[in-house]
């Protein structure tokens, strides 16, 4: 039997990787990937807790909804990135400084 | 209450959902030059939802959809407020967005999201409602597709927003793991009933505060605000600083009261998790208002300046959150209404004047007091009200906020708040100075359409009226919060 | 665990066979380093340009539309699980849900985003013909 701790460690690692991806990627799509990593670590947490702690399966429901939210969020974000690319021919977030004072 | 029986208490939301679908279909069938009809239909839909929500005011506390959603007067107060903000923002947008009918439909969806946000009672629903508001806001911020600034604003907004939602959801997953429940009431009971490890609770709490703080533009999660506020279309900037923010604050209050507060007294934070919540919130409030005000000082773009001032106002409201009692919450709810009118007023002046002045820079407002006195005077009133100068509504709002914290002996906090008010006077008064004291040699009068003037008056009158006669509104706010404390 | 030893055996055997064949071919093959051998293989044609080519934007748009409708199907799984116990209510609820999705599809269709070459929005076009 796999312990709950294993899941939590994995999800914590994935979460931290996601945070680092967000902080260090210059490419907007790369940052989006980091967000997906975070959301997947959340899902893993919820499902593991639903299996080990909850008497109901609320956590699994939350995970389903988070998958869907992640997809819709990614769809919107990609559409925005696409729009950005049409204007600027680049998706490098460090070059976005139209409004720096 | 089970799902089918809940539907009768869910009328405003059901009506909004149905009207969104119908308006999408109607919009497709409209000819290109008749697209403005969508805007009229949207106003009508929100108005009906507004009255349906208002009718719920006297309902007793009801828990809907197996505890996913709760209906209480606190939720109704904020529902009415957010519906009103949507109506105003549609009127603000109408002159500029005559062709883009999707814009109004998206606003309706945000309204539905805000309705849900103020009545959630489950971790799952919190995530869904916040994303519903968030995702649509990202699109709205970038609605001017061919404007570089607008694009950049929406890209920054979506990336930061997605990340903060992820972090918040991670915090929720730990809360769920610690307590085994997603229902907020059940979570509270579990926290009180068991002695939990303080560290994971603290981590989860901080992560959740990060997510919610992002939504209400609280320092240190504010970094998206200036760019998004400057880049987004002006009506959307105004909307983001009022509607979703009000919903975010409502959610924040509800989360604090139902999860972190002690169920017996409900005015103190739970002791056994050892979170120094009041102190933490006080520090955040101080940092938020100070940073907002200091950054606003040197701004040249008026939208960016108002963006920073919006951060400062969140700081003022959070100040009253610290005391965590009826008085504080009442002050916040009152201030939110006042803030809505004065902020929308300021942004409406920006929106209606930008075509005439040709720029969003503060320097472009030079001599406006002679070019169109009514607008300039109105803008001066909004600025003074935002500063908190009597006899305008902003002053009354601030008095209640400060009274709430002084009653609980948070003197240092109050002093810092007052100092911040003085700092803010500098940049608000600067706008007035530019409008009235600087003048060109020749005065080119601006002719403002009737529609613009009427809307200006409609926003100006509440600011003036609430400055002298605020009793009913404060009573309403007080009654709305009452149920949390059992009266 | 009792029945699974056959699976385990198959797994080990499979790995072994693969490893042995790879090793054998490695030992037997003649090895000559030539420049052409290091070019990426593209169905036998000499590759041209870089691998990082630009895709048509329409791919993204259509993929975006697809992913939204694809992921929504996820809701059908939990629905199917409880369908037996909930009966008619569940059926009606799911029909409403799908109707909402269909409004979205109708929107995309009317805006002409389902076509590869995006035409002028069809409904506006028709309206113009009729009206003027």
C-alpha cells in the first residue's frame, strides 16, 4: 500500500517545479505550462486526500472541476498569447514593457 | 436543502444564465449597425437580476445546493452592489463600444460570477466562482484587440491570475487534507474540534490569502494592477476596481468569518491554530495603503494613478477587517458603495474626456476648469471624495473605517491611515490644480453630449448625497452583516 | 499478488528479448560514420529549413475550440455513474448542460470560426443581402 505521504511529496515537488517555471520562463507559453503543473499538483493533492482522509469523494469532484477550469483558462490564455503574437511577433514576457514609467 | 428545492432561491442567477444564452443568440441575428441593442438587452437583464436579488433581502438564512451556496442578507447586499456596478459600467461603455456586442455579454457573465462569489460556501465553489470572474476579466482587459497596451495588460493579467489561482487552489487542497471537508462550516468545526498542526494550517492560510489578495489587489499581490489598469479599456478598468473587487472582499470576509473565526463568539479568531491573523492583516493593510499611495505620487497617466489609488483604498478597507467585528464589516460595506460611485465617477470623466483631450496624461487636463467647468468641478468632487475631505461621501466612509479601528484601540494603525490620507491628498489635489490653476492662453471650450452630462450627474449626486445623508445605507449595511453574529 | 507472476514473467521476458536483439544487432552491424547519417530522418527526403517552423494560426484557433468541447465531456463521466440512481432529473440536467454547450457551438459556427479559411460572418452577410 502506498502511503499518503508519497503523494504529498510528489505533489509538493510538482508544485515547486511549477512555481520555478513561472518565475524563470521568459516565454509566455512556458509560464502557462508552469501554471498547468501547479494545477496538476493541486489535483493530485485533492485526489490523494479524497482517497485517504475524506469519507466522501468531494476531493475527486474538485479535481474534475479543476481539470476543466485549467483547460478553459489555458484556452483563454493561449488566445490572448496568440493575439499578442499577431501584434508583436514575440511571446517573450521580458519584452513586454509598453507601460513602464 | 437539496438541488431541486434550491432552485427557487436561485432565481437571480438562473435568470442571468438564461438571459446570457438568449442574448448570445439574439446578438448573432442582429445586423452590424444594430448591435447596440445587445447593450440595452444586457442592461435590462442586469436590472431584472438586480430586483430579483433585492427581493431576496428578507429571506432567512438558507443553505442551498447541499451546502454549496448560502443565501443570506450579506450575500444579497453584495449581489445588489455588484449588479449596480455592472449597470453603471454598461452605461459608461455604451458610447465607446457600439459595435462590440460580445463585450456586454461578457460583462453579464462576470456579473453571474460575482453573484456566485458573494454566496459561496464551499472550497469548490470558491474556485469556480473566482475563475468565472477571473477568466472573463482577462478577456475584457484585452478587449481592444489591436491596441498593444490592451494586449499586454490582458497577457500580464492572465499569467499572474492563473498562477495566483493555482497557488490558492493548492492552499485549499491542504485545508481539505487537514480537515477532510470542502464545506466551509464543516471545515470550521473540524478546525475547532481537533488540534491541528500549526505549520500546515499557516501555509494553507497564507496561500489562500495570496489568492484572495490577488483578486482584491492587495500588496504584495498587486503587481499586476498598474499595468492592467493602464492598458485595459477605461470602462473595464473602472469595473475591475469596483465590481470584482467588491465580490473579492465579500468572499474574503466570508472566508474569514466562516473558517478562521471562532464559532462561539465569532468575533475572535480561532486560537488553536495560532495564526496571528489580526496582526498579519494589519501589516498587510499598512503595506497596501502606503505602497499604493506612495507609488501614485509620481504618476503621469491618470488611469495608472487611479490604479495605484485603488490599491490604497483596498488598504483602507482592509484596515477595518483587522478589528473583525460588526462595526468593521459595516464600515467596509458602506465604504464599498461610496467607493463605487466616486471611482466610477472619476473613471467616467477620464472616459468621456479622453477623446476631447487626446490623451490620458494628467497634464492633458490642463485648464479643463475653463474648457468645461461642469466636468472639471465633478472631477474635483470625485478627487476630494477619494481623498476623504468633508462634506463628500468619501469622508463619511473613512470616518466609519477609522472609528471601527479606534474603538478597538488600534491607534498606530489609525495614525498610519491618517498619514496615508495626507499623502493621497497630494496627488488627488494635483489633478485639481492642473484643471483649475494651470490655464492656456486661449480657452477652447469642449462641447459635451447630453448623455455624458446626465451620466455625470447620476454619478455625482450619490457622492454628494451620501456625504450629508448616509443613515439608511449604513443601517442597511449593518442589518446585512447582522446574521453573522446571531441577531 | 498470486495471479500476477505470469504478468511479471512476461514483462521480464519481453524486456530480455528486446535487450538481446538490440545487443546482437549492435555487435553485428557494420559502423561507418558518414555525414548524411546524422541528418534527422524525414521519410527519406532531405530535410529543408529548421524544425521550428511557423504553423498557421488557424491550427491554434481550431485546437482551442476543440479543447473546450472536448474537456466538457469530462462532466459526462460522473453523470453516467449516478444516472441510474437519479433518473429523469439527471437526464434533464445534462440536456440543459449540453444545450448551453450547443449555444457556444452555434456562436462559433455563426462567426465562421469552424471553417479553415475564415469567411465573413455568415449571418451578417445574409442579412445584408436580404435587407438592402
